[in-house]
């Protein structure tokens, strides 16, 4: 492993994608659109049970298109999970809307449906963007029911959750719109890219129109409204087709990597994992750990810095959006600091689909020996949950 960095979730490409790219180039379809793009959209719909899907150049573009289709106007309030990446809130600002952040619940770490229900009994939202965090489905059935009662357009941010399920149904099928991401660190990648699931043929055409600079149906360039250069290129779609052929294997690998971490580290007190509620199946995009402050006097930053010294990438959990300077004046619904506590005590371990079991075991060995937890199972957990950070440190 000397000199070779273990990244958090690197892309996993091989000869299959090279063959697809060769086909694209030899076919001459290197312009923005082409047959691979259409095939990619069609195959995604078949695999995920989507009625319609528009491939775009990012997950952020997909969220923005969702707000455009939802008719968001300046001053409208858009609910957003606070415990997520900034794109979910930024797109509201693009439309001069007002983001309202919602605290997380402890079961899935996603937006708390009870807080949403309480809020909508007293106030209003035009739309709600719910993130399926780290591939774990939110309590989306409950959230959808609440939105339907109050006339709120529901949007799933499924950028991290491609292939996740609730009771056998693919995430992305529970809302009017759903955004996906094919960024380089996602379970499927096109190098960059994303897309939007829509319900009707009319919305599909409208999204195509807006994401292609709103060009009119003329031989000359005619524009009656402002559009966006958001369409995915045919070249990237070719990579996507190669990735799709491995999708089930990637899902299995992500979940197996999680299981290795969980089975091995959970024998030690103080390391907590995000479990799947009944009926929920996470794609385990990233394996996340929360360190119990009551048991272990160890900060996630200590772990991240130590692993970095061994050329291993780990990252903190998302910093809640309501703590971001750019959103310091935004409204936060909820006051139990669930998201902030997760951010303070949690981190993500390398979870790539190319991470072999051998590399994973080496990573764990480095992790344990550095913090004095012994090598593999040679040392039992300390009695009474003593401070792991000082336990057996002399044996290193």
C-alpha cells in the first residue's frame, strides 16, 4: 500500500467503459446529444422503475430543474434537510426562494417528519427537498403523506441513494421529482453528471427544453425564455452505460464493505453505525461511524488526521446547512441539535467499490494499531468501556 492513497469513494472504471467510449468516438457522436444518451436514459428508467428521466450535467442541475418545474418563484419558501450537501439549499437561492432548514431524526439521520408536520400546521412551504443521506432512505412515505395534506411539492434528493429501496420500491419513486448524481464519487459515475426523474411526458419535454437553453423548434436560434446549459453529453452517457452494466455488483460491494466495517469495529464500545429501519435498504454509499462521546474520548478529527498520515482518506459527516456562514440567517425548524451532534461526532470511512477485502483489512489494522486497540482480534474490548484512546497505547 506504500505510496498509494486509499480514497473515500473513487470511480471504478475498466475496459467496459473504454469500449463504450471507443464506440461513441467511432460513431462520431461526441456532440452534446446522441444515441448513447437516449439509451442511458432508457436503461435507467427500466432499472429504477422510473416513468421518465432526463440526463443532466449534475445533480445540482437536476434539483434546479425540479424547482423550475414546480413553479418556484421569488419569495417562495422551500424546505430543505439541514444535514446534507449545500446544493439542496443553493438551488432555492438560484430562484430567489427562501430555504427553511429542518432538523434530522435519529433513526435515519434524515429530515424529521414530525417537525415537518408541526411546522405545516402553522406555516407554509411551496416545495420540500428531502435528502436520502449517505444512501439511507428517509422516512419518505410519512413525509409524502404530510406534503400531500398541505399541498407541498415533494422533491427527493437521491444523489447519494441510487439503488436504495423502501419495501422493495426504488428510492426516487416516492415524490413528484427526484434528482440523481453521477459525480465521480457516487455509486455510478459518468465522470460528472446527474439527472431528473419526472412523472409525465409533458414534464419530460419541458425539462429537455429548459436544460437545452430553451431553444425553440426552429431551424434558426429562437428563445422565448431563459434556459440553461444543463444537458449531459453523449460521451458521458457512454461511460454511464458501462457503469450501469455493473450496477448490481456495485450495490453488493458497497453493502459488503459496510458489513466488514460493522462486523469488525462494532465489537469495540463507542463505535456506532447507522442501522437500517424495517423495510429500508440503504445502498451504503459511504460507511459512516459515530463515536460515542460518553465511551470514547476521541474526536473524529483525530481519526481523520491519523488515517491521513497512513495515506487513507476519511471525512467528517456533512456540516449542517444552518451552521454554514452563507445561511446563518436562515430558519431552522427543530432544536435538539441532532444534525450538529452527528457532524461533531461522526466521520466517513473509505467505501469504494474497488476497495478489496485485503485493502479493507489493512485499513482496519492501521486504524486499530494507531489508536492502541490491538491488531485484529488479539486484544479484547476493555472491561467497563474504558477510554479506548488510551487503552493499550503502550503496545503500539
